[in-house]
């Protein structure tokens, strides 16, 4: 239910206010909106009268946002951005079949993007917009319909659908493995180890699961999986990487398992969405498709997915 009309100013009033707030000038706002200065001033005054709050301090020929005006400007700017984005999405896909999906960067680029053409072929009227997000967020404050989530089955206020497990394997460049004469799990303690800052305890977990005792672990710290893959491929160190996301490097021999110790389950992938979007047709279509895609690939090469 929408609030009373008196709390819903027109877009023209809000646009004039936002432009003046962003530029700090009625003149600049008028030029941007192709209006006269007096027209912009009247619209701002009308907005202040409608909501009953002073938004600007007027000092001679300049304006300055009040504290309340500054807060209001940020919220109005975000609201206008969302309206503009919704209109752009609708124009791009008049049938309304648009899915705004948050993705993890490496999963999105390595696994999802190469397979999306099959989704588009199966659902030719739909559009998928991909937006990178590294951490869970509040769906109610965003325009996203769903998100790919990695970790535990926990996202407050969201419905989670299990997609698949992730298993990591220690890998390195063939030359580095040969030069360091790595033959067993304990040899890894003498090798340069690559660490991901979003998973700072990954190596500790892997070594403890293999009953390897160690003191402090050192090595290069990286902030993205894609950077870690490149660093490992260049021979900078041994990395713990999801096997199913480095299939191309393993197949090409660019990276090799550093030791014959198998993989270790490191977490799960989920599709997260707010409850009110769970039955949104583009989302249900995507959910059915990605689950069938995972099932199909697990039957072809179970070691890459399960």
C-alpha cells in the first residue's frame, strides 16, 4: 500500500531537487534539465512546501543542503536510479522477463557466463542482468531479484535453494612443483602458499584435515580468485582452488594438483532470493535451468561438481 499522496511528490519536483542537490547550483540544475532558473527554484520551493521541511539554506546567490536535505537527496537519488533502471529494463525487454542476478565474480565469469547462452536459447524472451556482489545484502533495499551465495545456508530474510558443493584442490604450475620437488602433503609447508583474503583460514583447514602439523603459514595474499589463478599459473605459489572452476587450466596442464591428496569440501553454493520473489516467473525459470544444468554436468563429470 502506497503512503498518502501528500508524501509522494511528482517526479518533476524530485528531479529538480536532486539535480540542484548534486550540482550545488540552481543554474547548473536548470541547464541539465533544460529549464529556467526560476522554474527550478519554484519546483524546489513547491517540494519543500509539500513535505514541510527546508531542504536548502539560501545564502545570497548560492544554495547549500540542510542536514535533512542531504539525507533526503541521497534517498531520492537512489529512488530515481531505481525507477530509471526499471524503465531501461522494461524498454530492453517489453515482455517483462528480466532477471537481475547478483553473482560472485569468479563463479559468474568461469561457470555461469559460458552457460548462459543455453538459458537464453531455452527462454528466448528473457534477459539476465549480472551484477557482482561479494557479500550478502538486504534484498529489500536493492533492485536485485536473486543472488548466487557461497558458504553456509544462512542469509537473513532470504529463501535459499541448494545448488552444489565446492571442493578445493591444491594446485601449482608444473615447473614450480618440479623445482620444489613436492611429493607429499608435508612438502607444502616449504612451498610458497597463495592465500585468498576472503578465505584466510583455507590452508589451515586443508592441512588440519590432512593431519599436517604446522606453525604460522605465510605467503602472498590476493583478493580475487581470478588473480590467484593467474598467480598460480605464473609459478608464484601453490593455491587452493575450486576444481570445477579451474577445469580449463587442469585440462591444458597449466596447473597440476600439487599432491595426490584428493579434494576437500570447502562450502556450498545456493541461489538466494527474497520470499516475495520466489515465484517470479523469470526466477523460477532460471532456478529450474541452473539445477538441471548442474545435474547434467554432474552426470557427465561428477568430480567437477559434487
